[in-house]
C-alpha cells in the first residue's frame, strides 16, 4: 500500500521529533519536580512541564524541517499550514500514568491528510520501545532489536483480551457498552493508556475500547494499528480520527463481534 504524501522525509522528521521528545521527557519521569498542574478547575486532568517542553521541541523541529505543514498539538493547539498535511502531536499521552510512575504513557506522532492519518509513531521512552506504522508496513524497535508488527489472528470474543484505560470508560452509556463486551471476553485489563494500542499492533491483545478521546489521542494509534493489519473505527463502524468513542481490533472478525455489541449502546 502506498500514499502520495509518504516519503523518506516524513519518516526522518517523525523520528527526529520522537528522539527530541524522549530527550526532553526522560529527565522528568519519576522525578520529584514534575511541575504538575490540573487543566480542570474541578476534577483532575494533569499536565506537566514535560508535556509542554516535549511539544515545544517537536514544534521547533517542524518549523525548521517542514514549515508548510499544519500542526495540531494537545498543549499548544493548531497552527495552520499550506501543504494539506497536518502533524497531530500528543507529547505525553497518559499523563496520569506519567505522574504515577507507570511506563504506559507515550509520545504520539501522526501525519494526516483530509482522509485521516496515514503515518504514526507510538513511542515509550522509558522502556525504549517505538512502534511505527506507515504505508510500507509496521515495525517496532526496542531492547531486543527490530521486528515487524502484525496484529493477532481471528479468534472468538470468548477467547479475546480486551484493554482500556479507565474502568469507568466515559459516560454511563459508554461504561455499559464497554462492560457488555468485556463480560464476553476471556480477560480484561485496565490502565494501559496509549500502550494498549501498541500491544494490539504487536499481536498481544485483541481489542482496545475507549471513549471521550480527542483527535491527538487516536490518530497515531490508528496509523500504527492499520499498518499492522488491524482496524480502528468508532462504535458505529465509522471513522474515528476526529476522536470520540474508539474500537480498535486486531482483525475484522473480532471487530465485527465487538461492534455488534457496542452498536446497542
């Protein structure tokens, strides 16, 4: 599969950004000086100095290397461009995990056009794992070297592993939909942040189901999972690159089983 806007420069710049984000973020991880604030007046939606510094570092690279591309980032919003392409950045997806010291957070980088993302990276700096999805395939690099990514083969929902980040998932109706699927599955695990999507692309799990997502939460996972042979839609089977309720599946067969349940909610 090819894409007219994908070339070696896209890959080069994306890895430059991932490397820069790693270098900025790691000194903060598990440190006593995270500079954590909550974005909400009520409740808790944390942001740290590391989030902001990492996005600034990635934006600086884009300003130098690809100034005509637009940018959409969690911390600093939208910068228009003229190329028809948008880099979608989440400097730390899973900030709650980050401030808790768990290595389930990651740096998300995607490149999209009018039809959605066609290239993406999920990077876990502390573990040293990087998951990349591109029109020419999906690969991961980590402590054991590099290998191709391939999502799991079909199996019945009763034998499936399902992941999500929060047990409550989202609104009450979201909660009900997720747990209706989880009740049919063999195993359910929580608290995985963006690492859940990486595990799906790596062939470790069958489904990731979430709700209340923003575009910067899901675009990189879409690109990685699709390149690995999986499928990502909303809970009605439509596009989800703008955010909302996401159903990520290892293959069309398990996707269909989960979708049949979620469509009722």
